[in-house]
C-alpha cells in the first residue's frame, strides 16, 4: 500500500489498497483528515507531528501506529517513507504502509527455510530496513514477513531482491531510503496486484501547517 504527498498543492496519491483500508469510495479524494480520522486517538497527535516534521526536514522516516479500518477492525500498521527536498525545501513525501496486525497477533516467527545463504539475506534485508528507517528488529522482520504474505512472494525472495537491489548500480546512485522504496514498489508491481497504482487527489486535504 503506497502513498505520495506533493507539498505544493497539498495533493495525496494513495494506492487502491490504502484507499480500501480507509474506506474511500470511488472518486473520493484521499486527505490528511481521512487518514487521521481513522488513527486511534493515542497515536493521532504523534502521527501528525511526524508528518509536519518531515515537511520541513528531508530524509527517511517510519512509525508504527494503530487505526480502525473501514470495517471497524483495529489494524496495527507500519509506515515507512522518505521526504525529498529540492534546494533545501521539501517537495514530496513518498512511502508505503504495511499491515502487521496478523504478524503481531500470531507472535511467531516464520522459520527461515533451508540454507545459510537465505538466512543471511534475510538478516541483511532486516538490517537495511532498521538502519535506513530507524525501526527495530521485530518490526523489520514483521514488515518483511507481511510483505511476503500479502504479495505471495517467498520471504527469502523478498530479502534477496532487497539485498540484490541495494547492490545494483541502477540503485547505487540514489540514497538508501530512495533505493529501498523503489525496490519495494518494484516488487509489488511484479506481483501484479495493482498496489503500485496510485490514485491522485485534487488540490486540498493537506497537512496542517503545510
């Protein structure tokens, strides 16, 4: 589930999965208000503060929060993103959201299959997520595992693609946060699930203070 926020014009783009999670009807615009309205009260102020901070300071960011989905169910989510600046002014925020509710509920770790090579790739992928986005080991693993399950891609394959992608010259010209986001978006597109297709809002619905 992917998003993009254009600071100029305060425009949101959400993938269809993110729209569905928030209960947006066809043609309804994604807005900051729609996002905040579903975040539980205990997490709402922190989420808004984090977004506002990254409208002024470029770089990677992450947060874990709870929301109530369109069906009234509590969902635990990880948001991972990056704010991009031009000439010192933040112009765009991009990233993705992963639902780790089931991973936390089960409380079990998926057995890492087969070889030491696979285990090494998973550890490297976890490490890349942890260092780049400032998340802890459990959240990084839940993120990989959830992504694997939702997109029907083996956990080891997800890890391999992240590790291989970060070593690819096509990505090495970019900063790590941008590279990781591009790799994850590419995996979703290859899975053919449409999560990489975003729906853009019209002007408005921006962050407070933007």
